[in-house]
């Protein structure tokens, strides 16, 4: 299959190992996968994932083939067209959604390739869960207002500053609109 300009392409069939022991349920139902993908303006990446067929445990990450320096990307989202901008997020990255909140790295953090709309929808789902679990009316109201704002951003009706900080350098916002700088690691 020929690769069109600007299009991602998996370079080889994914390597897959099945029947491994799951770190959570300890059943031999874990599948390990690794594949490669060329991402325009970013380079070759390795995609890793673990999925358990018994307990639904899932862990994924993305790593650049070449070593990259710690990075920070900032994107001013100001139109519906920005929803299509490609994003590479490693499990080490922190994503900040203006003053609304963030997605922090940690033990359960995953790496993935998505677009701006995908990031906003992931964050929106987290806020919806907070709203549903809130015990105080004020917390529910705050979450509802955040959901409304995120929806308006997705529809291109409101602006939002998106920031990705990655000490591993394995993340990127792939757009001329995004400002990249070196992340100062503490």
C-alpha cells in the first residue's frame, strides 16, 4: 500500500505475544503488542501496549525512535479546524487545558496518538465522571460549567490554551500554530 504525503503508515506488522501473566489479575491472558509508525514532522515512533482479556487491564505508550530533549508545546485553540491537529502524547507528559485542569502522568498514565478533539474529549469524560461522583451541588455545578466550556471549544466557539510538557521529549503537537520550546526540567 503506497503512503500518501502527510499520512501516517505502520511500517511493519505489529509484534504480538499472547498468554503472558497479567500484573493485576495474575491470569495468563495478557497480550503484549509493539509496532512502528512514521508520523510526518515527528519521525518514527514505537507503539507499545498491554491488554488483559480477563480483567481488561490496559497500558500503552509511545516512544520516539530517536532521543529527544525535554519539550513543551503550547497551542492556542481558536477554531473548529484546530480539532484535527495531530497530537502525540507519551505516558510521561502533562497536558494542561488552560486554567480548567490537567491530565497528569503517573502509574496509570498511557501514551497515545490522537488529535486535539480526542484530548478534549478525554478530559471532558474525566470532568463528567467528577460531576457524576460529586457530593456537593457546588462541585457538580462547577463540573457542568467546565463541560459547557469544553463543548464550546470543540465547536470552535471559545478559545483555550493547550499545553503539553514532556520531560522525555516523546510528545508533540504537530502544527505550525503550536509553539515549541525546551522544557526546563527541575
